[in-house]
C-alpha cells in the first residue's frame, strides 16, 4: 500500500489537505494524525471493516480495544448510555484534553472497537489537526497510538513513518506531539470513578473537580489485565532506580562487564563514566513524559542492553511517567 503523506501546520491546518484525509476515513481507510499526547492511527469508528484495518496495520491483537475519538461531547454521548451527572463536570473541565472516559457503550459501537467489552473509551483530543479531521470526516474515529504493536508510542511523524509507512492509507504530519505520554483512562461506569491507566491528566487534577470521587486502581497492570499486555518496551532491559538509590554505581558495574549501558537521570548528580547513552532530565516529570518514548527509541537504535532509569517522584504527572517505566521493565 502506498501511504499518502500530508503535511499540515499544527496550529492552522489547510482544510483542503484535511479534507483529503477525511475522505480516506469516510472510504473506510486508515489515517495517522497528531494529537496532544502521541500520534494516533484511526478509521471510521462506525464501520467494523474499517476498524479492523487499524488492528491489521499495527499488528494489534484483536482483544485490545481502541478509543473513540470525537469532536464534541454531543458526538460522544451518541455512543454511550447511562452517563452519570458528575461526568459532565469532568468533560467541562478537561475536554478537549488527554482524559479518556470509559462508559457503557450503546449498540452503535461496533464490538471490534471495544474488543467485545460492553464499555467504550471516549476521548476528545486537544489538537487542531485531530479535531478538524474528525469534524470533516463526520464520524467518530476509532484510534490508538500509531506504532506497531509492542513498540513505543510515536511522538513525531518520523516515528509513525518508521513503523507504519506502507501499512496505512495516509498520514497527517504536523511536527511533534505535546505531552508525549498517553491519556489518562478513567472508568466512569461506577463510583468512585477509577483510574485504569495514569496519564497526562493527574489524579490530583481530577480530584480538584470531584473531591473524594476518584480512585486510583493499583497496581495498574492488574486492573487492566489483558488490556495491558506487552506495551512500551524497548529492546534494552529497563532497570527502574529510585531517586535515593545509587544509579551511577549500578550502571557502572554493568558497563565494566562490557555491556552497552544507558542511563536516564532526573535528580541524581553522579553519572557513570562508562555509559554509552546518557540523558539528563532537568524539567521535571513534564519533560520526562515528553521525551520518554524518544529515549526508548534512541536506546534501541544505539543497541543499549541495560537502560537504568530514575523513577520520578510519584505524584502529579510523575505517576504516569513512573507507570510507563515500570511497564517497560516488566518481562
Ligand atoms: P491508547 O493506548 O491510548 O490508544 O488507548 C487504548 C487503551 O485504552 C487500551 O489498550 C486499553 O488499555 C484502554 N481501553 C480502551 N477501551 C477500554 C475499555 N472499554 N475499558 C478499559 N480500558 C480500555
Ligand atoms: Mg498504544
């Protein structure tokens, strides 16, 4: 398949180019597009055959659901039933934005989107290109990150091209994404609302809107069960290191044995002298989140064998960053 490359200005996308991508969606084809978190790849969410193409392009197992990307709450509410009143407060505050709401699906939602679950994840991305595309297509877009299954999420059009060129019909490219880490997934089917996956909207921010009504499901990997199989893992063995532990010493010991070692430090002052790849995060968890997947890809291309990563303090956005690091370290 020839992938159509469509370049647009992220802040003011040319509507003729958006229309080309939207026509592909309407025809049942797959298109990659930027969001405020990572690049997504999607298809007409009401067309079962089209949705299957997303799974095929990514080699994604059919038991891992996609998210319905919408351009308004009105469009979202046409896909679900039995929404609790408090949900509207969250929508008001966080949409468009990186908060996915898991709600009871109605029968307009093809089961392939939800992998057979009775609930569907809804999200309104805070990105002009994504919103314009969904609007122009006139249908909700079932989408997920635009990487091959098991690879890190793409934070630039280059990453998408590396993974999916020739496997999808089109790509809207518009530079790098903002957050770099995926949306927060919140189950609003029962109270307290439960965070199924920590993400760009922190628990603290959700609680500002609904005090005492947000539960963090821990450990995340157990809640998701099969939903969180084999994600975000570089070739290197990832070794999470607590801020107080001696990262440099641990890394140096492996390097001394002739291993190719990478280190990512946030607060630690000491660096191993023998490391092949060194990243220093100065800007806190926001910078860590933005750079995380690029670091994984870079570690792969440098053939790093052991990647020692300092865990940020687990509050605010740090919770999501720590989650992705632990996830990458799981074998
Ligand atoms: P993303 O990785 O941002 O593309 O989001 C897809 C992920 O959302 C899936 O891998 C699941 O972990 C999660 N997800 C999607 N739909 C549901 C659902 N109905 N219930 C629980 N988790 C879901
Ligand atoms: Mg993904």
